[in-house]
C-alpha cells in the first residue's frame, strides 16, 4: 500500500472574513495544499458559496461549524454537510451520545441517498481555551483535561463517529486508547494552519510540506502561545 500523501495531512484554516480573501489564500497555496478548513466566521460571511468556490479549485473542505443542538437539528445539519460534499465536519462531543449518533446517521443517510462519499464526522472534545481549572470551576468537570478528552472520545466512538479534535497534548493518550484507525485532528495556530494527525509521527516529507505552507502564508502569521493552546512550529503526527 502506498504511503499517504503528506499534503493530505495538512488542512489550512481559511479564517478570514470574505470569499475574496479565502480565494487569495487558497491561490497562494495552490498545488501544495489540498484541504482547507472553513469555520464559523467565513461560513457566516459567505455561506455555502464559499464551500463551493473552494471545491471548484479542486480542493476538499473540512466544515468546522461544531454542531451542538438537539439530535434532530444536528441530524439535519449533518445531512446538509454531506449534500455540500465536504470531506469532514465536526460536532461538539458535549452534546451527548444521542446527538453524536444523529450526526453520524444523518451524514450516512444523506450520502447514500445522494450517491456521494460519506463525510468523516469528528467530535470536538475540550476547547483549547479551557484548562483544568476552568473545566472544574465553570463546567463542573472534576477530571483532568486529558481524562475528559478521553471520555468524550470514547463516547464519540460509541456514537459511530470517525475521530476527535484535541490538542497536541492529548494525542498519545487518544491513540493508545482508541487505536490507529481513529482520526485525530489537532490545531496548530501558527499562520492559520490546522494539521491532521493520523497514525505515526510525521515523516520528513510531511514536515517539508508544512514548512513550505508556512512560508507561503507568512504574511498572515500570528503569535505563538506556549500553553495548552500551543503553536507548533512544525507538524508532528501522532
């Protein structure tokens, strides 16, 4: 079996506020990046047309809208994500087992009905803006961040989802608990880049792709935070 293409490990976040800006960034990374993340800011500004515009460039879209609602509503949102042809979307694991199962089932049903590929459905575990103190004080969660991430990841698997979003700190624990087939997506905030961490440590080719993407996007560079919200200067896959 051929090894995965390093370009498939990288998802560049189009965290801009207009379609024109998104297209300029996508053009700058043409031929290097195959996958882009569209989040709440850009999707609210441009709607489904933004997804379609990126797809017309031959790229795939991770729809990062973090669905979190009653199961019936999330099932409908998952169906629409599948209808848009995105390769991946996410939900909040804290919405519970029934909600996550509705997302998985809704996406699968729509893909079958429309004869399209079923998108990967992954669960957001603990936002990187929350630490253990905030989990305990504000949300009443007694366990550690890692413990809570693992619990939500296991719940996501039970619901039929494909993976989880977590910080780099939890990658090893998730991999040990859920195995090699479980998809892990972790954010690295430097230069608006997200990285997909799957299976083993990123090889040299993967790191080279990511460094090149950083250089092409250098005029959009942000700051580096050394807390749990860590910005990694290079990609290391779990």
